[in-house]
C-alpha cells in the first residue's frame, strides 16, 4: 500500500512535510511533545493529551504494537501523532495489533518526519502553539489558514469531555485489606492512578467531574483526590467538584494540571 504524503503546519507558519500513517484525515490541536523512551500506548490514551497533537522524541515508535492491558483510558485522546519513524513490524508477545492499525481504527492521523527533535527545540523556544496535521491537504498556506481558525487551548475546559460517564469502584487486590475509603474525582484520570491507590489499601470510588460537593462527600470518605486532566481552564470555570477541596472536612489532594510552560510534556510516566 502506497504511503500518503502528510503535512504538519504550526500556527507560526513552520511547516513539516512527511509520510502519513494512521487514519487518512485532518486534525487540529495544540502542538506538544513527549520525551518518553517507552510507554507510547499510555501516552496515546492519556486523557491529559485531549485536543493535542503529540510529537515523540524517541526515534522508533510502535515496535511493540498495541495490547489490551496498557491503555490509560477507554480510547486514544491525542488529536494527532508525530513520530520520526513508525515501526513497520510490531513484535511483542502481548501485541494484538499494530500502532498504525489502532490509529486507523480510532480515526487518528499520524505523520512521520525526520525533524522531531528540531520540532521539540522549536516548541521549547517558542512555547506550545496550535497546529494542523493533514494527510489530505497539500497546500501549507491553506492548512495554516485553518489552523489560525481553530480554537486555542487557553480557556478550554475539557474535563467534562474526558471524564467518566458513571461512578465506578476500584478495590484492593486479593490479600490487601481495605484501610481507607477515597473518592477520586475524574478530571482526566489515568487507569493506573486508582489501581495504584487500591494496591496500597484504598477502596476508591471514582466520580465524574460534574459531581457536586454533596455527591463527593456523601459516602464519608477518608480522603478526596482530584486527578490531573487536559486543557487550561480559567479559574472561574472550575467544575463543581473542584470547589470541594476548600469545603471538605477530610484531607484532599490534587495532581497538577498537565500544562507545562515550556510547551511540551515530560514523559508518559508523569502523574
């Protein structure tokens, strides 16, 4: 099958030509990078990356394919994927399908370019910016025009888009007694987070981001946890759940919003 050409254009006009993979379509989002050497499946499915086009600095992505165990949520959340060289063959005993097949199945376009590290340096120097990734457009100026018309990340409150639709429980594994009851408010929580708490003896009740303070405190938890998540909403647009920390009689903890000032991300292992 012929490899289609693809185009990546940043809002400052910087343009990268490359080879397309994944879904044959066009997408827009905030351009960021990830420096993780492993964990690309976790990065793709991390809700913190919603509405972002992610560039990987590791040179080979997709070597171990996609499995059914390592996803951090129910779907891929990145808007687009930028790599130096996507693996032609997936080889791992847990692999169920290739990276290319998974991106195609979920409608996510990708581009392979030789300058992923140059792109990373550009973002470090200039900061995160809007971008467009297309396997259907050949004219950089036409794509740039649509990039400039796309919504900015500033002010976006994406927690309502990525949060769970219904409450669910995560309990300790066999042999680990439940010592604490914790309510985790899902503002973009990763699958690994409540599992890690459960392994330490927490019975975790995960609630949607739209939950009220009364709903969060109704079960009388020993503690309340607020996950990180996507977007960068203004202070006045907090969900009802995030006001609970100042009202709750029990300890509350929160992970930082995933919005680095450098314009990129650290690694897929960051909380």
